[in-house]
C-alpha cells in the first residue's frame, strides 16, 4: 500500500542523481549573448507597451467622440 522509508530514500537518491545529470546537459549562455537577449526582450516589451498605449488612446478618444 505505502512505500517503506528505504524505498522512498532510494527513489529520492535516484531522482537527485538524474536531476544532476540533466543539469550537466544544460548549455548556459555566455555573458554577451545573455546581455543581447535581455536587451532585446526589454526593447520589444517597451515597443509593445507603447503600441498598446497608442491603440488604447485612439480607441478611448474615438469612444469619447462618438458618445
């Protein structure tokens, strides 16, 4: 019905061992790549925020004009 402490311990150790193995497979970006990607994400976020603001402004002024 339930696992014994020994079985649970073996499963946890196996899981941790597999997790460490997976972490070794990760290819971490270098500093230059990370800075470029972060700058791109920030630029796109500001750009999309500005576009959404302008669209909202147009629609709200259009609604005020109609009503």
